[in-house]
């Protein structure tokens, strides 16, 4: 089911029913995890029939999974036989899941395996929620954090992603704190601005990956639509409206964006902003020409010396192609 709590309340009001029935439905779906509307026993039969009639109530399934050290990658089959992937990661501080938001991706980042398949369609809200539900069911435990960084550009599926956030964040939904949820974008400027006004304290990550337009143009086609200066202006607007630090994602590509000059240029671009840089060791694949940079620590040291917070992302799942930029919605 795709509705957030407010939409569901409005739906019941439009039927001359009490608003609280929306909470009852949420409880059935997300607390009792009941899949059959017939079993929503505190709703009368006519209402259950109406719900069945009015809502798409479909399921995705786990087609297969692979495990690696502290990581488990899931391949999900959607009801139209498309496929997406999600990754469960075990951290010291709890379990996090990286979910997909689209089948394929139109952004075409050159280093990204996920984007090699053009977008087939956006995921519906319930297809994102169910990635979490199925993983929790599989591990018989709750997850603590969500990142929307799998296959797809979340802001290219903005409305469904925001709906997803409202459902997973709601106490009678999955109850995951907004500050434990991160949405990543490659820099869709109008949507960053829209996100700045969102009434949820969800974290934002910007996949920047280059300190200037010349390099960014070579690896991220979106940069021909929105320049770094436009993207950074949108980030500044976000920071002015929200008291939350933005993560700057920067994948370290050998001889592409890993020079000392790039580090200094990045530092000057980010100077004075409430951001931190997450340096991502590149996961080499057989299909793409990029190589992993061996200069990550030197690069990080320059950023730190220049007063920019920076960390190196822990490497997860390279052995099972579950790492960042390696997810593909292929049938395997
Ligand atoms: S990095 Fe993200 S936005 Fe870029 S092609 Fe891959 S999935 Fe799409």
C-alpha cells in the first residue's frame, strides 16, 4: 500500500469514517506485518472490501541473496518481473539497509555499475517499504538505519521517495528515526531545494565526486545540466534552512579525481560549510575502466589539514558486488 498516514486519514474521512482507522491500518501493515486485508479484524467487512478495491496491495519477493563479511545482498523480484537489489550491512552501531529507488537509472554516472541499465521505471512506495520489511523478516530483527543509495536516483522519483520516508519514519509505520535515514542525490538542483523545505529531519548526502565541472563532466553527465556552482548554491540553501550536516560523497578514482590539486580545490569549495566528506574506495568491476585510487589517505590528510571533516568509508561487500555503485537490477 502506497499511502502515508495523512493520505490514509484523508481517505477514511472521505468515506465518513474516523481518522484513527488510518492508524489501525498502519498497525496491521507495519507492526503486525499482516499481509491479508481480510485479517484486519478491527475493520468491518465492507471497509476491508473497499480497501481491497481502492488500493494496490501487491508484494515483492526475495529472489535470492548472497552473503559476505558483515553484509548480505538481496535480489528482489517485483510483481512485473523487474528486479532490484538492496544491501544489509552490519555495523558496530547496528544494522543498516541500502535500498533501491528505481529499476535502472538515467543519470549515467560513468563509474557506476547500477546506472548501466537505463531507467525502466520508478519504484512505487510500497516496493521500497517492502525491501525493508522483507529484510527484517529474513533476519528476524529490526534494522536501525536506512540509506537510499542503491539503484536509482532518489530525487528522480521524488514523490514516492518522500512518501516512503513518511511511512518508515512514522511511529506506527517502521518507527525509524529521521536522523537515521539518509537520502543521496547526484545533484538534482530543483529537488534539493524542494527537499530543503521538507518537514522531516532526514539526512542529505550529495554525490559530488569531483571538485570542478571539468572533471565532473567527464564522470557525471548530470553535471552538464547543473553545474557545481548551482549544486553548491542549492546545498547552501539547504544548510541555511536546516541545522543538519550534509555528507559529501566522493568516490576515489585513480588518476581522475584523486590528485593533491583536487583535494585542495575540494577543500576550498567546501570551506566554511557544515559538511563532511565521505571518501569512498572505488570498487573495481570487470565492466568499467576505472581503477581504485591508492591515494585515499593522502587525499584525506589534505582535507583535514585544510579544516574539512573527512572520513574513509568502510568497504562492504566488494566480493559479492554489493558495494557502492555495484548494484545491478539484473536477473542472476
Ligand atoms: S551513481 Fe547513483 S545516480 Fe549515478 S548512475 Fe549510479 S545509481 Fe544512478
